[in-house]
C-alpha cells in the first residue's frame, strides 16, 4: 500500500465531515427562518386596562348622546335629561366592578327615561325611539355583556328574562301615543350579547381549568419521577450494601468453625461483628422502606422477618447503654455520666441525641485510635445537652475512606431542631462534640453558637 492512500482516505473523511456540518447548518437556518409560526410579544401590564378604557370611552359617548336625544327630541327638560344620561353612562362604568348593581341602575335609568318621554308625547308629533333610546340601548348592551362575562350563566339568563319582560310590559302593555318601537330590536341584541358573554366566560373557565389540570399533571409527573428515583436508590442500596452486610454476617458466623479451638475472645468479637451486621441490616431495611414508600412521612412497617413489630420506634436514649457496650466491644474505652433531672423528651430530640452520640463515638474509633471517650448528658429544663469528648490519640489514625460528612449530618440534625452544635479540638489534643437540643421549640437554646473557625469537617 502506498503512502498516498492513507492521506486520501483521511481527506475523504474530512470532506464528508465538512459536508455533514454544512448540511446541518442549512437545516438549522431553514427551521429558524423559513417558517410562519406565531411568536407574539409577551403581554404587557397596561393591556389589562384596555377594556376599561374602551368601556369608559363608550360611556362618555352614551352620556353625550343620551342627553342630546332626551333633551332635543324627547322634550325633557335638559337638566333632567342630563341626569338620566349620567345614570345610564354611570351604569356602564359601574359594570366593570359591580355588574349586577349596574344592571339594576341601567334598568332604572331606562324606566325613568321612558316614562318621562311618554309624558311628553303628542299624537302626530315627533316619533321618538321608545322605550329604549339609541344611546340607552348601546349602554345597556355593554352592561349585559359585562354581566354575562362576570357572573354565573343562571344570573345572566335571569337578567335577560327580566329585561325582556320589562321591555314587553312598557312597550306592549302600557304603550304610548306616538313612537318608533325599539323593544323587539333590544330583546334580540340583548340575547346576542348575553349568549356571546356566556360563551366567552365558558371559554375562559375552560382555559383556567386546563391550566390547573396542567399544573396538577406536572406535579404528578414530578412526584412520580421522585418515587422512581427513590426506588432506584433503594434498589442500589439493597443490591450493594445489603449484600455485603449479609456476607459479613455469614462470614462472622462461619469463621469460628474454620479455626481449630477458637478462643472465647475471638468468638465474642465475631459474635459482635455479626450482631452489628444484623442491626445494620435492620436499619437498612427501615430506610429502604421509607424510600419505597409513597408517603415517607408516615411510619413504615419493617419488612417481614425483621423481628420487629409494625411501626417500630427509632432508637432513643434508652438504647444508649447498648450502644456504649457495643462500642466498648470494638476496643474503645467509654465512660458515661448524666446530669440534671431526666424528663420526657420529644422523639425527635431523643433520636437526634442517640445519632449524635453514635456518630461521635464512630469518629473516635476512626480518627483517634487508642483514645478514651466520655459521654456526658445534661438534662436541662429547656432541653438536652450532649457532650462527647475524647482524649489525645495514642497513634496516628489509619487512612479513612469516609467522605467527611459526619459533622455535617450532626449539624443538620441539630439545625432541624433549632439547636446549636460545637465541634473543636481540645487544648490537650483531644476533641469535643457538644450539642444542645431544645425540647419545646425554637428560641430556647442557651448553648454558645458554633464557631465555624474551630470546627473540623474531616470527621
């Protein structure tokens, strides 16, 4: 094979890539620019006031037109005509906020104007548009439309029926001597605008319901995604952690059988390892039950075979002695003492205190080999103070694979109860973790605030 062939193949590949890139760019330009899709401007705040301006402008026109009609053609005294026109125009403006009251006001203006014009009619005189004037008809159309847009359908139909009935009684039953009838036209126009308003209102309500349904669907999708993610985490924890803990438990149980004449100390240590593994499996099953539960805030019954009853309580201070004995079996010298008068504490306080002591003793085992620890609990009237102090380590600790989240977890537990936490080295080379957990809610902590500069997050 000549040296030219590899160069030729490389050039063909480069040309093919350039061609693909160019085609992609042309496709993007085509999708972006060769389109008739609608991209309207975002709605402005002032657009919401456009209907108000239109109605008020129309009300001003009705005021001028109705006053002129009633005064010039209806024969009413100009001041009284202007007052009737103000009533009908004011009903239009009032319908923007109080549509039912505006309807009553508009009907009252129509009736007063109709009776006033009827009193001025003479046979053979000017045929006035009656009982609805042209301007009054326009004003009532606006009122009926705004009424149908704002109230329930039943109320709109009731107002339409009463308007038609009143028009029939005035024009058809009472009548007048010389006029151009407007009752039939008014009834038709009022029906049209009421049907239009009901349709627009129904469309608006349908859109609101669709938006609410879309929101509920999005929330349901988010909840389902959360449940799926928690289920995936639960499966991974079960497949990885539970498997290894089960193997540790089995190996600790079998190990004495593999050694000829095992010592009592070896049997005791292996039994402790197995017991710790079983307790860890029990805790893990409880956590997995919470992760798999659709309502994690509710108590979860442990899995069958755990040896616990449904809704088993979380660890409390009553199990602190067992925790200390377990830690001593691991080789750590631990002393405990208690101060104050013990009183009932909320479950969250007892659980947090237990977990803080558990994590602090684990840190001593991990980071202070050869040291001794002291657990001191002080029961105060306002809460519980927890102190875990260890002496200087006797040798350098082994490299730890932990992520350094021990103190972070303690701090989160304390913050959840609105307590305080301090964690800092001691002058003699030891280390102290001190927490105050209020028993009766926020604002009762008297412990000093934690000093971030003295905290060591490597534990």
